[in-house]
């Protein structure tokens, strides 16, 4: 899985990029193991506001009519914001995959 990371008002260290890889990429790769790697590209946008709250956005397009996956979470802790979007993404991907199965059976 290829995840592009963009940030505003925030410096991303290599340790933090590795943390994103562990918390997002590995888990999503497991959920999307049926799809080729060229279809598993996402953009993560991280930002820090003037109140020191972190916002994480995730955007991904998968094949099919309902293949747009988007999640946004704001939290005072950056790791919590990332985990929050991962949980939202997992729900959306599971729903997407169940719709694909139901469509192919119908």
C-alpha cells in the first residue's frame, strides 16, 4: 500500500512516519489484501491548529461506485487522531467489501 503523507504546521520525523506505517498501512494492507497494490494508494493530511489540536484526514479511491474512502479526526494527541481515522476507515472498507460481495452475488 502506498500512502502519501502531507503536513501543515507540523514536522514529520522518520520515527513518526514509521508509526503511521505501523498504525495505518499494515492494518489497511490486511483489509485490502484482495486488491492489487496499484489500487491501494491513499493520501494522509496531518495538520496542527493554533490550539495544538491535531487533525488527520485520509482519502482513498477504490474501484467501483462506492469506492471513495474518506475519514477525518481531530484530537489533542496526534497518535489518537491517526488511530481514530484508522477505525473509521476500517468500518468503511468492511462495508465497501460487503457491498462488493452482495453485488456480485445479486
